[in-house]
């Protein structure tokens, strides 16, 4: 008897038809053929499970004719929409590995991602593929196929040959690139079991839920949202990108019941004027990351239950909260099957309240990433001592709640004090005129760092740096108050809405940056009598 045949003696490992794309999609099309799986918000087009299955099978047949085999890496480069969805699922239907590219990639960043993938075929939007011209692929042959509509890369009525071996839950489903905001992107190896674990980690999704997918399908948040609905037999509303002005109309038009809101999405929605339709919608549940004070305001105003979590491309939601968490700023607690520790630089656990690096592991194999693609050194660093090292600074209270403090690389040290950029940004965002904010370290003439706040205003407003500082002073410790304030129309961001802090750090103190010390404003520690 083979390992594959005996593996389900462990009930924690789902069978292939509950976790692996090919048998799972076959089962859904057989059991609920007429149920809508996806509604495309931009056009109103909808596919039932049976239609999705037929389209994916026909696309898989075309990919197989192009030479794609089981375990091959296949690059896709498409915006959210019907073509992106069918190409992804067709790649996995063959047992091949889905490797989506960020739509913003070009130049050396694009070259790095393509070469790292080892792929021999890329299916992309015709407007994106010319960016490949002139980049050095190291002698590798990369076939380009333009996907410019529903007929491209599709063989109506055809079926692919079965895979050479059964596709298993621990096989690599996809390689998702990290955001690359602090260095070259790494390709995270994600198994079907990892993606399925994300689907099961959060609150109880049901077959009645429709999840709005407002993150791109080259992002773990986008792929995870699609897959969890496939796993539970629900449905999705696929939008090309988050848009504040059309958000609630899209929720109503698609019947969305649940979604994820990241970063500035919640403040953007809250800063729209209140109206009589604030509770006239179908949304019931939202995962809000991070859990700021705005999250409760969002829940109260729009009548939505909120949850929060900590996750990254490499993990499977190791920390989750209860419904409507009341502990300010929490990321939740370790979910069932996860161990989490906060450690020092020697991997020794720190005391409650102390800050250290979050490390995690699961009791189910393959439930998190299994390394970085073609990067054994980075894999060894991240997985040392049998734990995955997140690179994030955390603290834990006596009750067992975990709190994100900062990216380890984003921490600021000013005059002997460690400052969380995350906490500075939370206070900046509390100002009614601030739409988005980032805090970064810039060199000080006195050694160590100074705090630079980069902010963008709410539409129709302006930000006065001196007034912003007066707002901040009673809200934070004296050493956290930014010395420098720079106002931009918008912060530079990746397509997944992560602020590119490395660009702000590289710009440093620009000619248009306001300096409170140059303005004669001194902020000192309050002396007690």
C-alpha cells in the first residue's frame, strides 16, 4: 500500500476531492452544476459550476496541446477577470504550477521573476507582453501567448489527457511572489493543502456565502478568497480592483456577503459622507486587517460583523480573532493546529509584553509554505530550528492575545527608544484630513534615526503639518512625534496596496518636506514634579 493510499488515516489531511483543484472542481460540477460560482462585477457575466468546469477543461486541453505537462511552471500575467480565472484553474487542472505575475512588473523586477520561475510558457495580456522585449532570460526559451479574449488558449469540446500521477494535497499548487517592497521578490511555494488550510482557518464560510474578491489573483489574498469559496461550495464576485466610489454599489449588485478589507480600505470607506443607504446592502462579514479603531466604527455604521487575522503569503492565517473582537489592535490568537511563539534573536521565547519576532508552525504537514522557489538559502533562514520565522515584530499580553508591532526592518530607533512605524501610522490615520500615511526612518545628524511621516490628504482637504503635529502630541509619546512631514497626493504602492516604504526611505528628506525643528517647534519629554 502506497503512502498516498494510507495518508487519510490522519483525518486532518483532506482528501484530494476536498482540496486539490482537479477532483474538487469535478465534484462541484457534478454535485451543484447549476449553482453560480462566479459573477464578474465589471460585466455582470456569471458562470455556474458546470460552465466553469467546461471552460477550465477546454483551456486545460489547449495548454496541454501547447506542451504544458504536470509539474511544469506556467506564468500568467492578466488582470482580474474571466481570462485570469480560467487560466489559473486550467494550469492546476493539469497538475501544473500556477505562477502569476504582478501587473506592475517591468525591467529588472520582471526579469528576476521570470528567470526565477523556470517557466517555458507565459500566457499574458497583449498590452503587457511587450514588456518582455529586451530583458535577459539567461538563454531560456519563453514562449509567449497573448490572451486577448474568451477564445484564446481554449479548445471547445476538447478534454486534456489525465495526469501521469494523481495530484496530491501536498503537491505545489502555485508560486506566489512576495511584494518585494524591501528587496527582490521571493517565490513562495504553496501547496494545495496550504491554500485549503487558509480556506478553513477563518470564520465559518458556507455554501450560501458570496465572497467579493477585491485583491488581484497574483496576491495570496486574491487566490485564497477564490479557493475558500470553491472548497466550501460558495461563490465569488470578482472585481478588477478595490474602488471606494463604487464599492457599495458593487456589493449590492453582486450580492456580496463577505470580503477582506486591507490597510487603508476601511478609512477610505469611512471618510465618505454618511448616507441613508449605509445599511442597505448584503454584506454580513468582513475580515479587517489590521484591526484599527476604525474597524469598530465600520461595523457600527454599516452593520457588519468584523473579524481579524494575521497572515502572509507564506502562512495560513495562524492567528485569528473571534467575531467582533473587543481587544484594541489585536491580531487574535493561534488557531487550532497552530503553535506561535515570540522570540529573541536566539529563538528564545520572550516574556509577555516584550517585543520579539513571531515564529509559527502547524501540526499538519504542508499547511504552510514549503520554501522559496530556487532559493534554498532564504528557505533555510526562514525555517531555522523547525519554525517559520515571519520577520514581524510582535508582543503578547497575559491573556494570550497577539499584537503586531512592526516589520522587523521597518522599526525606527530614535535617541535610544524603539518606535513602531505601525503605531505612528495608526495615529496619523486618526486625523480626519489624512487619507493614507506611512512612517519611515531617516538619518539624524545626531545619530540613530528621525521619524519622517509621509501623508496624503482626503480628497477636498489639505494637511497643515504644524496642525497635524498639534493633533499628534497628546496622542503619542514625545519621542514618537515625527520631526519631518511630507505631503503627497498619494503614497507609492504595489498593486496589492502595500506602501512601498523603501521608495520613501530612498527619497528621504526632500525639498518639499516640512521640518518641525526648522520651524522652531521643540518637543521634549514631560517632566514630572
